[in-house]
C-alpha cells in the first residue's frame, strides 16, 4: 500500500513533466515547507535524474509569521538532505493591500517566481486546492476565466520561456498525505491555515467536508468544471482576437466597429482588450458601464470610466486605456549624447535612436547640447522648409493626439530648438538630407497605463 501511494504520485508527476517538455530543462520547485510542497520536491528529486533535469528549490520568506525563520531553516535542511540547491528569498509584503494580506503575499511570491532563471517553476497545488478555488470564484461572481481556476501550465513571462506548472493538480490532498507518510517525510504546519477568517480556510474546514459527504467525487467534478470553463475562456479569447482585427490598433478600439457587434460580443472584445493591456478585469457592472458610456455618450462628450489602475477614455471615435496614479514631475529632463536608447522616468518608457542615412534627424546639425524633456507650453516647430513655424498645440490637435497624452510626450530639443516630437515628426531644419547620416527616434512606451 505504501509503495502504491508513492508509485501513483510519482507516475502522475513524471507524466506532467514529460507532457510540458521538462526533459533537459531547469526546474525550480516552490517550497513552503508544507506537506504538499515537500511531497512535490521529494518526488521531482527522484524523477529529475531520469529526465536529465537541473533541479533547485525556492522558498519565499514572507516574514508574516513568528515561525517564518524556522520554516526557512527547515526548507534549507530538507534540501541539504535531498542534495537539492535551495534559494531563500525574503520579500516585503504590503500589509494594507486593497485585496487583503493573502493577495499581497501572493503578489510578492509571484514577483519572485517571475524573476527565476529557469524553464519551469513547479508549484504544489492539488485537486482539492482547485475545487476550493472554483467555489471561491463562484462566490465572487467570476466569469468563465475565473471559473477555469488554476491552469496546469501557463507562462510567467511574455516570451513563454518561463512557465509555471502544477504537477499535482490531478491528485488529492489525501493521496499526497499517503505519499508523505509512506516516504516518512517531515513537514511544517502553517498556523494561518487554521484561521477561519480566511475564506479558503473556512471553505476547507466547514463547507467542503459537507459537500464531499454528500458528493464524494466533488473535488474531481469541480476540477472538470474548471477545465470546461477553461475551454470556454479560450474560445472567447479567440473570438475577441478575431473581432480585434478590424477594431483594435496597438492601444485603442474603434467605437464604430464596436457598435456593430452584439452587446455580448462587444463586452467580450472590451474584456479581451483590457487583458491585452495587462490590466486586471473589472467587475461585470463596471465593464458594462464602460461599454455603455463608450457607445452611448453623445459625440464630443468627455468619457472617463475608472477601471482599477486605469481610466477608459474616448477620443475622436476611439477608446483608450490611460494610467491613473502615476504622477511624474513636470520638470523632468534627460540628456541625449548620441546613445542608442534613453530611459525616461516612471511609466514613460524610453526613446530609441535607430541609425539611418538620408532620413530622420541630421547628426551633423545636432551639435548643441541635446535634451529630452516634457512639454511646458509655447513650443513651436517648422515642418515644411521655408514654411512658417506653428505651435505644438495646433500640431498635436491636428494629429489627433488625445488631450491627456499631450503633456506626456517626450520632446527632443537641440539648444532651444524643438527638433522632434512623437506623432508629429522632425523639424524641417534638422531633417537629414540625401546621403547624410541621421537617426530615427522612436518613443516606446512601457505600457499605456
């Protein structure tokens, strides 16, 4: 019986690791010291040589419990016994987080996971964790994406080079305990897991036992429900991507195209667009209000709807997401001395300078001290040789640059001359002529919010 428990867990974990292409890769196992993560680490340590994997453990020290130091020491001793390198990372948890301490601790952990130099970060969530997550999401009124709960594998970075995997997701808590006892493992208990003030603990201690008593296969059934919801979420993403082809550019949606869609489909496109901008989804009511104002507000009306960390705004028939709460000093300035890239303050991103010949800014004319700074008012440019200079205000209005973006634009000055503005171009007096060395400036915004 003992060997059977070990075999079931080992086969399951190895099957998942082979499925996600772990062979020959570096794996980091998240190790809290609890029974689930101890089982996962010990199991992967047994499998790693056969898969030619480089294995290490990662313990995130939150500093929230008086026992946190003891847990870190336990993890280090366990890894020494298993001959697995152990990295203990201390994090600072925001105790006044808007969503509570548990969410703040999770955010801190995931920042550490996202910084790992590995192919896979393996976490010890199991089938009962998944069932609890589905119930929590139902009680919070989540949509299909929320009900899909925790995926088996997902990317932790934009490139997909670093992925998070959950090899225990098809196994129950009882199976992991059987493994731990059969392998004579030691583990630590987090006292916060017994605190019924936390929603997950309340479900685990009081609700799930009653459900399982009536429906013994509840955890497996809820996991199947999560998988079905994940299928539906993927289809909605595909539909959003199809609609985006005709409606969405890099950072805005065409309201006229949005208006041709059914309300449900328009809401789905808005949801897809918000996620593409890297924002958390708002509530259904808030999303509906944003959609209503975007479509129904009178022409020329100023539309601003708060969506968490961003404002949804409408301008000249398009809707945008724009930052809130990211104030940048109005007198910022950065010198440019010919380097290929200049980093700008805050969320303004950077300006890159690509070498060119006969195009862009003339390097021969850029002899005076050159700086990038914010708009202060009264700037003028001459876009046509021999033409009159015009105010930057008028040029930005004609170019259709949204009013809230105009003061964020990085402007390039040579001495007192304004020589380049994003969305506008190069002053005619500084344009590189045929055969003349030049540079093509490009403003790259880190995000739109």
